[in-house]
C-alpha cells in the first residue's frame, strides 16, 4: 500500500495519475500549506526539503517526481519500456529531458521572481518562455514524426502524464499572462493531452482533485 | 560499439569514466567548441538541441547526462542498484535529486551570465544559487556519510562519479575571484571524490583528456 503526500493540482498530480493508471491501492494524504503541514516534523522526516510529492513505499519514502515515477514503472512493469528493451534509451532521454528542462522551465514561468529576484523577473520569464517554446517544439516534433507509444494519445506513460501536468501549468499559471503557452500550438502534444485526459483513471483523478473540464488540452488561461 | 561525443572537461567526463569503469569498448569524438560543431547540421541530426554529451549506442543516440548514465548502468547491470534491488528506490531518489537540484545549482553558481537574465541581477542570482548548492551538498553529504554502495568511496557508482564531477567543477573560479563555495564541510562527499579519483577508470579518463591525477579533489584549473 502506497501513501502519496500531496496537494490537489500541485506537483503530486502526476504521481496521483500514475497510481490511478496502475490501478494499485494507495492513500492520498492531502497536505495543507496554511496549516503548516509542510514544516511538520513528521513530513520533514520523509522529505527534509518539505516538498511534495512524497510517496511512501515498501522500499521507503521517495521524493523527486522523476524518481517516484521511474520507481513505479519499474516495480509494476507498466507506463514505460522496461530496462533492457530496445526503446528504453529513447524513453529515458525524453523522460529526463522533461524532468530536467521542461519541469524547471514551467516552475520558473510560474515563479519568475525566484531565480534572481523581482527586479529581473520579467526578463527571466521572457527568456524562459522562449526556451520552453523551443523545447516543446522539439518534443512535438518527436511525437509527430517518430510517434513513440510513450507520447501517444491512447496509451499513457510516465513521460506523457508528466507532460500533461506541465501543459496545464504553462497555460494556466504563468505569473505574466502574456507568457502563457497553449497546447494547441503543439498539435501532437495537444492530441496526446486530449486523448489521455478522457481516460477513466485520469478523469477519476481530476475529479478527486476538484478539477473540471479539459484539464490538460485546454485549461483556463492565467488569472488576470 | 559506443561512440561518445564529448568536449574536454565537459559533463561528458562522467560518461567517459563510467564507460572506462564498465570496461566496454567505445570510441570518442571531440566536438570543437570554437568551430561551433555542436551547432552543426550533422550533430543537430544526432542531438536536436545541441546538448553535450551524446552517446551513440546500438539502440540509437542518447543524450542528457543522467539518461546516459542510467541507461549504461541498467544495460550493463553495474554501477547502480538494479531495478529489482531493494535499494533501487533510495538510489533513484538521490540520483534524481543530484541531477535536478545539485547539477543546475552548480551551473548557476559558475555561469550566472548564462542564466541570471541580466548582468545587474547576477550578484543576487549567485547568492541564491550558492544557497541552493550548499543545501543540496549538505543533504548529499549526510547521505554519503552512511556509505551506501551507490555513493561510496570504495565502490564505483554512476551517482558517485556524477557528484564527484560536480565537486570538480566547484573548484573552478574565474581568474582573480575566490571560490564561490567552501567545500570543506562536506567531508563524506570529499571521501567519495578522493576514493573514486584513484580508480583506474578515473585515472585513464584524466589521461585521455589531459586533466591531471587528482581530478575530483584538487583539479588543476
């Protein structure tokens, strides 16, 4: 039995979706930022940095989104090409590309003040936005031309679920509204989001997190 | 047969040491920075974003340092807990921690001009990056102090080589400026670096790239 520590519509969402797709039993422990749950000693014992997601497993508590995802795929033999298979290399490249490039880029779009302070947040956001567009174009090109199953609209993977969550973030939550990025600009990624968000496991996860509508292919734009 | 596309003293160093440690045959190909070879059409066909290193394998080219290291470990069943091993979870947690937090923080400390957004922002940017790097180093030092097989001075591992290479980089400072980070508190990590740099695989890599004999603990910049 797994316990996922998270917050609806935060970074724990991709783990929440992966657990639902794997159809394994788990408990969702909803943390409350305002109640100080992130600083509670019991939570800090699981993750000294006080961040979500954290997944408690039979092999101990794991943090780092990519580490949790890879662990789950290996343990359950789903959502990724298995180690030793020929398409593992391609999968790993782009999985790590998503966690090392897209994920921090999306975070910077949401909090452009964090890397260098408020004085330069506009410039930081502008550069991040441009870099994300280049990176998304590369990912879209791959999905369009090589069409690996782990970026397809009809079969979820650790990578595609991860990309889905980030597509939502970069559309809905940028600090500077002009830097919001719509998945429609990347047709193969948009089709992937449209296909996967209608799966029953994904719909159930979204409902549990209180999210309605096309959460990944066409979420609302940023609040004015 | 693998083909490693590299630059001297680049992140490709961790891949080279790993290949040496695995004892697998490979060739290497130097990418000339001045000639802009990582932006050439031939290299872009291999690596669309011009990232270094790239490793050509029988399963196609691989890029992203962490992806290459993890793929090599899994492919050869060495230098990391195997996917079914009980310590795979702990290994993955700290491997991804190193690649997601320590690696970018080190780059931000060393090359603020590439990441800060503007010259005026660099001092504040570096201060924040130094704090992030120190936080990551202290957590990894705490982990290394327990001497897990996957981050140990006595046993080679992809995480050990990766972290030791990042420690190497932190010995670099621009001419006339002090080191940004005092590494002396991180004794367990120092032990990992000191243990690993004496391995034949590391000494061979140092000779291949002309980097001296104490590549991790006392690099010659």
